[in-house]
């Protein structure tokens, strides 16, 4: 029985390549967001805080807070826990600079629930931002929230390939064009993606091995 050694090497390389790709796309990590579900502080049913949100910055200052809606406000309940964030004036921004920084070849996925309890209001905008002297919006989503319940807003993912943004702190901004907008359960994930240069190198290696195998076969 003839041993096809280059064939075996090629097979092993393909397995290694597949493992690399699978491992590369499986390393999703959850980026820590302080008070991500607005459950701080604990509030009685129907109660609210005014003027600040723990872990978050309000701009202009004082234009929002945390609220524990009653079942009459949201018959379907809130997306996570008991509380949501709210704004009570137009053109308010709720923001947080996370401890994560823009990392090369990381794909960032931001999800936030947005709702409105009674009457149609203005639009929301959710932004993933590279924080700096001049903030750079990396990804954003804009829309009108549903009335009486919450919708999950999936901001288009952003993959970091711009060296100008590397190392900048990642900031989340929840903007409201009107009052009565509510936000909950802010989630940000980072996933490694295979480096194009590494994949190119790997591809070149496989082509080389293929040619080697062809040469080997011709010799026999
Ligand atoms: Ca919550």
C-alpha cells in the first residue's frame, strides 16, 4: 500500500486551517457595561430616580434617570430585570465610556432594547463610538420605538480595520430626539475575526503544498 505523504500533510493543514477559522470566529467575549440593565438602584414598582443614572453620563446633565415601570405602563413587562433608563427632555444623550478599546480585527456587535410606554414620540439613535478629542461614530442605528412594548435594536456590527481608531476607548451612546424614550439591557460583544494576512499566508502555504503533491505524484 502506497503512502501518500503530501496528501496526509495537505489534509492536516486543511484541518489546522479549519480549526483556526472556527476558533477565530468562536472567541466572542462580552464587554462589560456598568449598570447595563439599569437595575441600580433597586426601586419600588412605579418609582424613579431623577437627574442621574449610575455608571452612565447624561448630556445635557440631569435630563433622565432610572424607572421601574408598572405592569400598566408596559403590560408585557420590561426586557430585563425591573428597571429601564428614561429621558424626560428632547435631544438627551445617555452615554458610557467602557473599559474596552478598539482592537484590530475585532468585530463589535451592540444590541439595545428601546421602547415607549404610551404615545408615539421621537426617534432614537444608538451609536458605537471611538472616544477621543473628536468622537468617531463606528456604527449606528436610528428608528422610532414601538408604543407599549420594547423592540430589540441590533446595531450593524463594526469590524476594526482602521488603524486611526485602534486603542481608543469604546463608548456607547443612546440618543433621543424626544422625551419618553426608554432603553434597557445594553449588550456589547467583541469577536475575533481571522487576520486577512494570516489567511493569505495560510492559503499560499496550501497552494505550495498542492504543487508539492503534484510534483511528488509526477515523480512516481
Ligand atoms: Ca433592566
